[in-house]
């Protein structure tokens, strides 16, 4: 086990990000890109041991602004392009290359993985996009047209009212989202039974990055968010490395869109988690882990 703090050069100066390497496999080194933006590696704490048991090398990594890394107070740093450049600097520092470098990006990490593959695909051996659609507008439509109509209308109206007031720190807001959305589509367990690494990671999420990039919650994005118009579905055809797309039946992300992503990718493969939601590595772990290991072994 090796812990490294890697210097990241930016237009605003040099900052450090935290990484931890577990295991060793010179042909399959998996860099985990966490969600958020600005969550942490901590919710991967069930996945990493299973991948290690399967013979893979696993690298935890907290992106800049996240709990284990430097958290500069500089809004100019929170752009998609800079995060892509950060991943490339991490790759170089860790000595990863196309013979061994596999990205497993979950949620926002999947979006970041897609962007990295479009920019630096020559450096990748393979890509795993977990529980992330290739279009934020499509994600928002799915939230509006499929998920929101299943929610209690009174609760949904109150959620929207709090959002309109930008009162995101209101405890009622998080409680309503948890009861009416998160336990159904983010992690399918009662809130008091959520795994401690997940609640710890969510508690460490940095809202100063999450809100301006994604919006205030997992119930879709908002027009003010910088990722609101992000859409790379058509560009998937330019990603020529083997790519596994993981979707789940109860996800915040449209499982049909995930299948279409795999079909759009020149070397795409699809994995469906029938009992999973957004955190399918927790609520459908057997299907998730076996699918990831099968994919990596197929390389």
C-alpha cells in the first residue's frame, strides 16, 4: 500500500491531491474516479477489496477540492477541462500508460472518464463508465419525465420551493430528498442502513464545487450549473478503447441510455445491474464486481 500526494500544476498555482495504491498488477492498474463533483474515494471502500481479490491493482484518488486533497478557495479551478488535465497529471506521476491504465469512473467520475478518453485516449488501456449518462440534458429529461412523476407531489413541490429559494442548507431539503428520492434511486436501503463509507463520503462532499458544477442535488442538474449543457453522446464514436458501460435498473440514470452508449462506442460493452441503483457497487455488488472483473480479464 503506497500513499502519495501528487502536485498538480494549475493556472492558480500548484496544489496536491491524495492517492493510495493497493495491490500490484503491471497489466491492470485501475484508477478510481469518484463522483460528485467533489465527493471522495471513500464510497469505493467496498469495491476496492473485491477488485484486489480479483487480481487488479487499485488506485484511490481524491480529486482536487475533495476531502483528502487540497481544497483551494478559487472558483476558477472548478472546470471540466482543468479536471481532465488533473487526471493526466496524476497518470504521469503514477507512471500509468496504455499497457496498464484503466479508468473506472462513477457518476461524475464517469463523465470525467469520457472527457479524458476523448482528450487523452491514446494513454488508456480501457475505460469503465459506471452509472453515468453521456448527456446531462438527457439525464435531466429522465429525471423530469420518469423519476419525478413517481414521487410524492407534495414533497416534490416542497423540494422545488427550497431550490427556488436556494436554501440548500435547510435540513428539510436533505431529509425530503433522502426519503423521496435517494433511498429509491441512489442507494436502495433505508437511510439508517446506508453503509458508513457512503455516509462518510457524502458528509465530506464539498458543496462549493458540487453545487456550481452539478446543481444542488442528484435530482437532475440546473441551468445555473456549469455541466448543464454537457452532451457527449455523439462523440462516443470517437472513443476507440475497450469501454464497459454499467447501468442499473433503479438508477438516477436512464438504463436504456446506458445500453445505447455501449452500442454507440466502437468497442463498447454493457453491464446491467438488475437490483442496483446509482450506487450499484453497494446494492447489486455481485453483478457489478463480476462484470468489472470479466471485462478486465477480457482485455
